[in-house]
C-alpha cells in the first residue's frame, strides 16, 4: 500500500511542478513581448488603423531593380 501512495504523491507533485512551469513560462513570455514593444506603441485600434509606416522609396526601387536583374539572368 505504501508504494502506491508514494507513486500517487510523486505523480501529483510532478503534475503540480509541470503546471507551475508552464504558467511561469507563459507569464515570462508575455512579459518579454510587452517589453519588446516600442515606447510609443499604442494598443488602441484607432491609433493602429491610422499608422502609416515610413517607407524609403530608394530601398523599394533598389529591391525592384535587384529582382528584375535576378529574373533577367535566370
């Protein structure tokens, strides 16, 4: 009877430890993502909808030219 009780306690302790590890991992992951946001980031939908990223046109044109050269030389 004693080995069965020991096995039950070991199983319960393992399940509790696994649950705690998953919970702490989830909390740390969410905290890391919150810390990675830029300082001026807003969580409101109106601010996100009006956000227009600044695109440097010379980079876009350079990428387009590189892609065209790649296609031409294939």
